[in-house]
C-alpha cells in the first residue's frame, strides 16, 4: 500500500504569501523536468478531476506559458512568464485568467536531500491578504495534494 504524503501548506502571518513544502522520492533533476517539460507537466498538475492542455510553453528564463484545465465543458485558463529557470530554481508569474489582475509571483526551489529524495519549496506571493485567503479557501490543497501524488507515482514508475 502506498503511503499518502500531504504537502505542508502555510500562510505567512505577516505577508500575503503561501508556502508549500513536500518531500518526494525523486531527484532534483526529475522534479525540475516535471515542472519544465510540458508533456510531463500536463500529466501531474492539478486535481484528478481536471484535464490539462498546453497552449504554449517556453520554459526558459524570459519565456512564457499558458495552459487550460478542463472538466466537461468547464474550462479554466492560466498563464505566466518564466523569470528565472535553472536546475535548482524556477521563478515565474502565475495568473488565473478568471481573475486577470491577481498575478502571483511563484518561486520553486528543489532541495537535494540525498539518496534520490528532494524537498520542494514553493512560495506564492500575491497582492493582498484577501487574495491569499481566497486562494486558501478555494480548495487549492486538493489540487496540490492530488497533483503531487501523481508526480510521485510518475517518479516511482520511472516516467520522469
């Protein structure tokens, strides 16, 4: 039986920031590839109930991206820009097109724990405490945990 690992999701009390931390049985290189290769990204990102389709994806410093998540006739589009892309760090913007003024600055760090394990540190800085709290109330933890569980399974299956 596979052990269920949940991400730690924390709201900073002094800043409009959400921090997510999770350990993976995967190397930093595998996690970096899963976040930058569009064919891998669509397979693990988000809740189990959604399908992802890439519109465009240029995972390099100065590049940009857009994808659409769908469930039946319901669609949600997201886009952003890659500000820094390197093997240990991704800095990008993230915008849900349903709220185009709500741009988040996201930072992903891949900490090598040794022995083929990696700790992912993700941080999202939003424009207000109200926006941050709305994200937290949105059920985002379902998408985070279901997506990361699929990512872990892909790593175990050798798909990264």
